[in-house]
C-alpha cells in the first residue's frame, strides 16, 4: 500500500455544473473511501446523507 498526492476536480453528481478543484488530494492505494474538506463539498452543493440500514 502507498500514499501520494494528486490534483483533482470534484463534481456534484446531481449538478455537474458545480465543481471544485483540489490541488493536493491525498490518495491511499489501500483505502476504499476518500475524505474531502466539508467546505469544498458545501461550496458545490453536496449535502450530507445518513444511510439507513434495514434489518
């Protein structure tokens, strides 16, 4: 496993006209998820959703 930094363009999947560039995004090759700053997501209109687990 390794880590490195890349530049990235993050888009709001519901409205692709809203996007933000991140110049230094940490990539972990062993990770399943990516963490982004909340202010970047809020800027492009991405809202938090809570997953509901059914039993």
